[in-house]
C-alpha cells in the first residue's frame, strides 16, 4: 500500500480493510467507530478524517509504518485541501478503550440528541456504571458524524482544585500568560472556537469544576461540555442524564438460554469479557441461569460484571453466583491499566463514600437496612436519631440521590420510592456493622415493619383492602428482611406477631408455601411468647395456610389450638373465625357433615356479635357446601343473601366471592349466560386484588363454561392456565374438587383428541398470568383455534365446576 499515494483516503482505507480481511462492521468495532462512519469515509461522503480517527483505523488494521504513511498523508492532504479549518491545535486525542463497547445504543443516540439542545450535559450515576465509556462513545460519534472537534479532560488524577484550570489548558494547548488569570486566557482561546469538551470524573473536584465550567460557558458561545460525575455540577443551564445500569434478565421468567444475550446487555457484556478471559467460554443451557443470576445480583453494573467475568478462568458461573454474598472479596483484580479505584469493586464504592459528609454517611449506612426500597416516611422513622435530625432526613436523602448512591423512582402509590443497588446496599451493611449500629437498626426496621403489618391487618377486611394489599406487596422484601432478623436474633415472639399479621396477605396473594415456611421456622424457636392473643393469631394463620396446601394434620393441630386459646380469651369474633376455618378444613377433607356443624356454630356466633361481614362470609361457606351437595336452590338463596350484605358494605372482595359462587350455581342450573357474566365480574375484582387462589378458581369455572358453550380448545387453554397458577402458589384442591376437575379435563381431552388438547393445554400453561386473565375475559380466538391440530370435529362437553 506504500506505493498507492495517488489514491484518496477512502480508497486507501477500503484497500487496507479488504487486505486485512475485515468487514466494515469488524473494523468499526476494533477502532471504536461507527459502521456508518467507516462507510462514509470509504465512499468519500466524509472527505476529511480527524487525526484521531486515522490513528484508530491504522491501529485497528495493524498497519506497519510503511503502510500507514500513505493513509496519514492522504488524511493530511484532504485536510489541507479543505482549508485546514479544523483547528487541530484544539483537538485532543480521545482515550482509546481497550475493550469493546457493549449495548447502550439507545443511550448513545439520546445523549447525542441532548447535546444538540443543551450546552452542558452531565452524565451521572454510581461508580462503575459506565459513565466514562458512554461519554467516549458519544464523543466518537460527534467526531465521526458531526465532524466537530472534541477534547477530553480527565480530572481523576488531580488532587488540588487549583489544578483544574491548568489541566484544561494543558489538554487544549493553551499556555499561561502570567500575571493574567488563566481563566481569562482560556476564555480568549475558546471564544471563537466550536468545541465539545468531555470533562470526566468531576465529582472529586466538584466545586472547582463547576466554577470553571460556568466561567467558560458564559464567555464561549461555541463551547459544549459533556461531563461525567457521580453528582450534578449544579451550574445554570445544566441538563443531567442518569446513566442506568445495563439491562438484566428477569429471573422469575427467564427467556430461553439461546435468547438471553440478545435480550440482556448485561449478559452480552459478561459473555464477551468472560470469552476474553477464557477463550473457550460459551453461554450454554447449563450455565445460563447462573450467568443471569450473576448479572442480576450485580445490578447490571458494567464494572462489577467485568470483574466477575475476569474470574471465569478459575470459577464457573455457578461458583461465581454462589460466592456473591462476599462480592467485595471476590471482585478484585481488575486491569492493571485501570485507575486504582476501578481495580476492585470495593475501591469503586469507597470513592463515592469518601465524598460524603458525616451526616450523609450515617443516613446512608442506616438506609442499607431496607430491602427492596423504602418511602420517605420509612427513612424518617428508621434513619433519624442519634446524629441524624428527623427534619433533615429529606435534605440528606436528596443529597444521596444527587450523589448517585440512592436511586429514586416514582412509586406505585403516587409517592417517590427510594432504593439502593444491591452492591451499594451490601457496602452500606458493612459500614453499619463497622459503626456498631447493626443491631439497633435491625430492631428499628423490625419495629417499623411490625407497625405497618398490624396497621394493615384490619384494613385487609375493609373497603380499602386492594390498596393495603398493594402496599404490603410493595414492602414485602422489607417484611421478609424483618422476619429474617427475628430468626437470626431469636425473637420468636415478635416474629410470630409479624407473621400472624401477614397471614391474610400471604393467603390472598398466593404466598402459601412461603408463609408456611416462615411459621415453621418461627414456631421452631425456643418459646418466649407470653401474649396468648398473638400466638393464637399466628396459629390461625398458619393453620389456614396449611389447610389450603393439603397439610391437613398440621392444619388441624394449629386451628384447634388457636380455637382453644380464643375461647380462653373470650374473643367471640376470633372464635367464630376459628370455627369457620375448622369447617373449611373439614370441607377440604370431604367431611361435609362436620363442615356444616362448624359453619352453623360460627354463623350463630357471628349473629350474636352482630358482625355483618362475618355473617355474609359464613353464609357463603354454607352456600358452597350446599352446591357441593347438589342443592343448587339453597346455594343460590344463601349466596344472594350474602351478596346483598356485601353490597350494603361496599365490600368488593365479598361481592366478587358471592358472585363467583352464584356464577358456578348458574352454570349448574344451565344458565350459562348469567354464569359467564358473574364469573367475569368476579375475575376482574380478584385480579385487582391479586387474589391468586380465587383467580385460579375463576379460570377453572370459565373453562367449564367454555366447554359447555362448544369451545373445548378455549376450555383446555384456561384449564392449563389455572393449573399453572395452582402449582405456582402451592394450592392443593380438596379431593372431591380435584376429582371433578380431572374428570372435566378428561372430557375435554376426549372431545379434542390428544394432539389438539396437548397444544391448547401447553399454550395455556405458558401464558403469563395477565395474558391468561385477558384471555378468560375475552371470547374465543378463532385464529388460534384454526392453528391447533385435530380441531376438525368439535363436540360439546358440559361438566360441573368445583368451588
């Protein structure tokens, strides 16, 4: 190529690329440039490459000096022909990343767009999130596409604020002119210029950076600044763009392993860096779950993922995932060429923590006690005191958000919700332990959780039950953390109080197995409980969960002990509930006569105390029993009466429950149109409440209707969805109910044939719950019916429904 001096730069570049056997895409990746930029240069659409671009291309092509000379000469020749208007004296060489840039395509485009509307754009975010890499990628795009000069200033090596102006001057080639102030010299040099200045790592010298940035922007109209900082500069006209972590997989519903890298930037980064550390590493069906878990637990933070991937030569992804509880010991040994604060995960977080004032550190440490986030009120309740003024929590919290240590997002209840990335939280827990506050804060957090749960408990039976169920769902991770604290500290009494208050929440939202495990562990602690009412409440809740999970022996023991305690305490409301629960247990076991005795005794007690909701609920239980025994007229009469009571109270859950049973009875009596209307109304309410066991019930009942209406494919689909939900929450139907269900499924299978039934069933099982509910509320999908095999002859199949 050394003899091709008469060729244009683009022609030389194309020849060199083809000689190296590279595509435009591969060359762009190696040089840290865009494919469009390479294409524009080769076809002459961009005639004047910057020296930095020429250097990147030559290095990516591995050109020896003789072959590189014509390329350099062609670049200079074009620049001279165009009048030399690019001010090479102001064009600083951008650092060349040693690794490829993964993901963030939308982020690059958005930041570039913002640079067209603001003169000061600050990329903010926690350490290791990739602010510098994103800024460099954007700067490269500005050079390639906009053909604008760019300079790069790194403040990380500086320790003295007074050095900031000199560092900028050095990069720009501006010499000091004593005794003239350097700021004035910089202004004069930059005033006529058009320049993008990338200002990296501002947080440690924030005040000096802000002062200089403000002074330059006011005097230099052609100047734009792209800054990176862990907190905003707070300069007039500043726009901030929080750099998010890379996208991580959704562990509860993980995609097929072949699509994992395509759908998750974090997984792509792990695979690429792990492959660089161990060339034979590949994502596989065996390790995909562990890789996904590593990326999720590291919050999608690029630096943390890169440090983890560097361990692949000595640890499998499964071993990495298992060791992340000690992530600060594990994630060390970054590149020796990186700054010291980027060579270990701990050093990266240390850098941010060291910049905090003492009150900020104290609140940050305390906030690490929260799991899954918190509200402002929770921060004030748990974080204030002992050096943190309650009235100052809002201001301190705002500073922690600004410094990228706390994430703030709009919450489900219309207020801001705050959280720590898991890596940041782990660091805070260590600091809390070092400060000797771990026990005190664990107790404060437990007290707050207990107060919330006990306040919510009566509300779960009232008009605002949906809102309170959602609130407990939002705080569920905190409630779990509080229960773990009780187990670790041996505080069984408070733990059972908390679990007892959460029993109904667990039942409604389908946390049957989890709730049972908490009770099992808490009951196993040495008994210190002196409050009989708290123990009775816990036994009642544990017994109910055991009953619906099919553990009848344990349920009977718990419920009978609870009833005995409530009788001793003389609490007639609780006695009535216990009688109803024992009736439900008898029903679960097919002992209908015993169930009726319990139910009728409970109903008499509800009437004695005048509890209308209790009366209505008990009447529904008797209605369900009457329907199971085939007395549809009595079942309808009982449930119509209960429905009227619930409507008087405005009790949406009760209305839905009564309507569901009435819908089932209407189907039994042949009124499928009324049955469908009632069941769909019930399903809508149960969906709003998140009542998973009753959602499953509605899906099965609607499946029966679909079959009765000549839609066996729809019936099979809904049965598949219902079965998947039942299995996911650990619900065990009563034997008689299970028998009816299996008989109904057998009828649908016989109607469709095995192939069509299996396809529809599998489709229903695979549906997300929201989609299954939408399908149940909609009509038959003719298109999907045609797509299933074996549907040429469809027969009607009517069957009874379980409750």
